[in-house]
């Protein structure tokens, strides 16, 4: 509502300004708002009971996507809704069967390798007990077939699947799982972080132990001494010399 003495200019309904201030829709209907509607997406990424969807939450390195995933899962569990956590088996950072965030929180997760049928994994978990949704970390490492399996789980088992992954590798190429998710996901959201210049970081460089930018090598490198730095596209181009 507007403060005393502030005039609303115009006739025939609320001004755009007033509409923005009010939680009511044009019919003045506030009764349909629930606790879930008033929570930001980060807290509960989807409203339970709605149609199941495949979500792709993408980011560059070090944007905190595992933190966001773990927090979201925790928020459902805190409200008595069980979640099923999955992560890539080849991720050496967290150890087998665990999703870990750089800020120190972690949770147990089932791991998937390239040859695993993730639809069957989700179905088998659902057969044991009810789950509200599935969270998949390191989704960039899914194969295209596995992304189709997730889509089938959404469509046929009617369970929401929230996949979190990196969009591009250090050479600026899409990961296979991310390419398939960009093609098949019902909804996509970006987990944002910033470059050293303050712009949104969308790219990542790989550096050796001396801080030199590496421009060649395998898409996935595990157990080395390299580090990753997230940059905006302009600073990524400067770093890789393109
Ligand atoms: Zn920048």
C-alpha cells in the first residue's frame, strides 16, 4: 500500500507501480497465495504437487551449485519430504557416494557411471518409499542416453528431477550431459557467479600449478594439480588468447 500523501495518477484500476507493491493479482485475490509461493525459488525450487518437470540448473565452476543443491534438498527434507540424491561416480572431489560443497556441507548420494541406467536407479528408489524429487549433481557428466532416462523418469514416474551441472568446459565447449539437458529440460535456471571484473562469469579457464592458463587437454581431468577460475567471456578470451 502507498504511504499517506502519495497520489496514484490515472484512473481505472491500480497503477503499475501500485500493482508491483501489492501481492494481489488484478482480481485482488490473495487467498491463493501459499507458503510455497512466498518462498524464493532458491529455498524450494519447485512447488510440490505441481506437474513433474526436468530442471537444469547450470553454472560455471565455483558458483556454488552443490551448495544450492544441498540447501534445496535440506529444505524439502526439513518439511518432511524425502529427496533422492545422485552424483557422478568419476567426481573425485567428494569421495564416492557424497555430494560436498566447498563451504563444508555434504550429503550422501548414489553415484552413476556412464553405463548406469539412471531411470532404473530412480525407479528402484521410488519402489522403496515415496520421494518428493530427485537431485542430480555433476549433471554435465551424464551421457545423452542418461538425460533421456531422466526425462522418462519425469514423464512416466512423475517425479521432478533437478539436475545441476556445468554448462561449458575450459575450452568453451558444451559438456555432453549439459548439451542434452539444454535440449531436453523443461526449465533452465542459471546459478550465477561473477568474474574478477564484476560481470557475470559464464566461462572457466584451467590453470597449472604455476597459474598458467592451459588451453589443451582432456575435458575431464581428475586428481591433477590444476585449478579452475571462472571468468566473463571477455576475460576468458584474453586468458586463452582468442
Ligand atoms: Zn571479466
